[in-house]
């Protein structure tokens, strides 16, 4: 697997090649690994991106996040990370400020 970092300080990691098997979501208190086979769709813009999987909804808020939609379409996104309190106030564009995961009610 060829991996390239989009800058961990940004809150996401991408691979050089498309077709990853799963997405790792790292929160401060828990980590999720969601298989791309369960990915349904994504929507959003620069300030918010929502990822919908069969079992979980993932919401990323920040700035300059529309680039994530391209990475999602190609399944090149390897991971998203919740920032620490200090990291939330760091950048001005292209970073995740908040990240949440909710289990979908069956």
C-alpha cells in the first residue's frame, strides 16, 4: 500500500492509489474501522462533510473540507482523526476541527 500523508495536522490521511479496503476514524476516546463495502454516500462542502455508511454516520467539520469529497469518491481516504483541543484552533483552511461518529439505528 502506497501511502502519502495529507498532513496529519489536517486531520486526514490519503493513499496514493485508490481502492482502499477500510476507513479508520480515530476519535480521542475510540477508534472505528469502517469497511468501504458499507460506504453509501458522502455530501457536504468546505465547512462540513458527512459520510454515510450502512452502520454509522461520520460528520467532519472544519475548513477546506471539500477536497475530502474527491478522496472519498476514489476511496483513497485512509483515515480521519479528531483533533485535540489545542489543534482545533490551529489552521485556517484544509483541516478537521470536529469529528463525530454515530451508530445508525437499525
